[in-house]
C-alpha cells in the first residue's frame, strides 16, 4: 500500500492476466490487533493509507482494468464504528465511509458492505497460551457476512449480535441551543461560511456569546473599515466579511477575527492564546472549516484529497490537541 496507486494497478492487472479476476474482495487492512506502523510514519497515517486511500486506489484500478462485474467488496474494520455510546479508539478509520459509499453509486455492478468487529481480548501475559475459540467464532460470523447476498450495508458485530444501520422516522426535539453560560467565549473555525455565521448569530442572540472567528484571510484594521466599505463593492468577499462582523456586533456580540490555518497547530495555539487574554477561556468549539472539492471518484488525486483532508481531518486533530477531554463545556 505504501507505493500508492501503482501497486493496485499491478495487482488487478496480474489477476486479470492469470484468469483470476475476483467477483468478491475482502479488505482486512483496518483490522488491527495492535498499533503498528513503519518507521517515520504514525498509526494515524497508516490507517489513512491502508483504509481511505487503499479503497480509493482499488476502485480506480478496478475501473482502469475493467474488471468483470458484478463485484462485491467487504470492508472489515475494528474501532471504526460507534454503536450507541461506545468510545471510538481510531476515528480516522471511519474515513472508509467515503469510498465505500461512493463506489456503488459511481461504479455500475459494484456493491460494498462495511463490517466493524470487536477483537477478542489478548492474553494477559505474553507467555499465556491464547484461547483461539473466541477468534474462531468471530471468523465464522465474519465469513457469514462475506458470503452473504451482495448488498450495500453498514453493520457491526458486537458480542453475539449483528447490528445493521437503517433509517427510521423519529420526532425531532425542539432545539434549546448549546448549554453554555451567558457570555461564554466560543471559537468557530470557518467563521465566515454560512454555517459559522449562522451559528455565531444564534449564539449571540441566545447567550450573548463572545465569538472568536478563525478565517484563512485577515481583515483590514478596524479603523480602516469605513474607508474600505466606502471605496469598494459591498458584495465583494472582504466587504461582505466586514459587514458580517458589524451585523454580529450590532446584535450586542463581542467578535474577534483571527487569521489562522486550522490545520497548523502553532497558528491555532497563538490564535487561542491571544483571544483568551481578551474574551476569557474558550468554552465551546464549532469546527465549521472545510474545503469543497467535488468530483468523481475516478478523477480524485492524492493532492485533491489532502486539500479536503487538511481542514477537516488534520484540523480536528489540532483542535483535539488544543482542547483535550474536559477542557470545554
């Protein structure tokens, strides 16, 4: 997998050349009994490489070689799916949902099922003889899924139960807003997107929140705002941002705008430190930053993927570092 797309092309080409084109594929690289990775990497990057990118490149190679259809792909993981209030040890594994859900929509004759499992606990002593019975029982249940009638399913094995995701109607409870103290400081990344501004306005109206907006572009000094607005088109991107801040402040809000890259730890640490000296400790974080780069799965390149991953995936890691468990309301 560390060789990228080329390895998948070579694999599929070789299978076809030897008359062994598969009609079922089982993907087990994200079943990990322990954290292991090659030197210079990390377990996080190993999971992205052998999960998201593995499925992306596999789909591209299958199409390039025009594998006979139908083909059913089963993606087996552990620690990638949350059932009810379980902890999620490796949330980055959940990125397999991207290619797993798109492949059946864009590749005719392809179905994809994902199955998250719990591995039996290892022996307490490394000298103890492992009990193979639980693993054999789990293997039987996984085989049952692998050989089932092909379908696009999302399922998890927990104990003796198999749970499959489905949709059903539920009443939507009335929204009471975030449970925050009056005047609490809130950080919003992607602050000038529609989501960020809408939530900022709601928090100011409901709780007189003090807002730190993180943006990729800096605003001019406040003293220059009247002159800038007088000399420029009010529908321009910078003018609209200035007007948005003025509208929030007209509601009685205290708003700070800071330029920072949400995927850069030092940028974000400096932004938070400076803001907290002004508006007090950050009590809530809304991560609304994101890059939209829509396009067919077959045209996706690692560069395009990383541009989308940067704010969402790596930005979330940065926020997790800055605000560890218990730091926020």
